[in-house]
């Protein structure tokens, strides 16, 4: 019992600690000395383009790829010496679905659960609970090949939860899904967050990172460009709004030069010109009054895509 007037604060250790983490393949450096920590119950993201080193980092966290140098601890264990112990406490959702198409939906969960040595009664009960969680109860006896892409992703996530993992690793969880399927999947992941599951995900979708991540690192070419909450990164590296202007592919570069003093800054992309400003509508009105008339215009709020463009000079999705 704590003394009167004294509040005891219990701080749990980070579940993932990486310090100067390096992964090289011959002379190619895939991950170049990154450092970060992930707290228990946090939803942590790695945001970056394909080839940035995100999946390589995930493989090291998942204790299936050894590091070249640096420090890495997962659940206070070194994956180089305690790989099986770490993997037993992880759930993994790979970038590509690797479900067993010879088995039916519920059987995929049951067989996977048995890999962890769980009693059959518990495996069956857990499989039913997770089918309900994934909204696949009516597909329990269906063939995997009959499922839509979104259903397969939800089944893969359900499978990754069969061992009640302390950390769920998700590598590009919604790549290739249509918008409706993505939103259904986001809802399932939100529920896991609310239940206290630690999520670590990679993505190159800025809206996904903003929706799902409490905190993230922006990664490019194997290095960390920035770290923080989505909102704090946008505040630090961008303006409140962005005015998108299109003048036609042959005129965008020319018009970007004419607009170089507009707003806080101007970025020229192949298909449009971006004007960063606190008030997009006011900036558009000012440009119109100055005789500048784009083919199309759009005012939107700044996003992590703009953060990445500011940090690297290129678009997140090229």
C-alpha cells in the first residue's frame, strides 16, 4: 500500500527496443542503423515506399532474419538467442496471404493453432471466436479459394491471433484491397487496439498510417527520416492545407515556376502542382485574381504524404 499522498506509477518496459539496427545483404544496406522503441499496447507504424527497409525490419522483429549489427530486444529477449521463444508470442500477418488452400476456412485456424501445442478443445473454441471477430462465421466451411481478397486478409489476421500473441506484426495489411474491404479491415484492427494488443504495421498508405498508428517512423532507404504521432509530424513538416492545381501535363512544370512565391512553399509533381498554405481557398482566390486559372483545383488538409514529400523530395507512392 502506497503512503498517503504518494501515487505509484508503474511503467512497463518497451516490448520492442531497436538501437542502431543494421541489416546488410552483401554490400547492400537494407536497414542502416535505425533506433526506435514500441510500448506495450501501442499501435506503431513504419511508413515508407517499397524498398525502404520496412519488411526487412519486420523480419528481424519477427525473429526470422538475423541482424548484421546493433541491438534488438523483443519482449526483453534477443532474437539471435531466443528465436523460438519470441516467435511463440508473436502473431504474424505477412504481406501476401499464405493460407492453406487445401483446407477450409475454419480448418486453417485449427491446424495453425495446433502448431503451438494448444489443446484441441481450446483451439476449436478459439477458432470459432476468431471467425466471429473476422466476420467469417458463415464462411467456416468454405474453401479458401472462394473467399474475396478482403476475406482472405481477415482470415490471415484471425490465424495470426490463434496463439493470443502479445505483439501482432502486420506487413502491408491492406495492399491490393478495395476501399470497402480496407475499411472493414481497419475496423477489425481498431478493435484489437481497444483490447490492448500491441500492433506493429508497415504501410505505404498515408491514410492507413493516420488511421491506425499512435506513433510511427517515416523510413526511406533504410534510415529514419522522422518519428512522432501522425498529427505532430504533419504540424512539424507541413501546413494546415494543401491546394492542388492541375494545368495539364505539359504546363505543370512551367506553372510551378510562376507559382514559386505562392503560399508557404510549392512542390511540382508530374501531374499537379501543390501549394502549401494555411488557407487553401484564400490562396486559390488570390491566384485567380492574379489571372492564374488551373484546369482543376482541390483544397485538402495536409497528410503524411506531404510529410514524406517534404522530407525526401519525392512522393510516397511513385
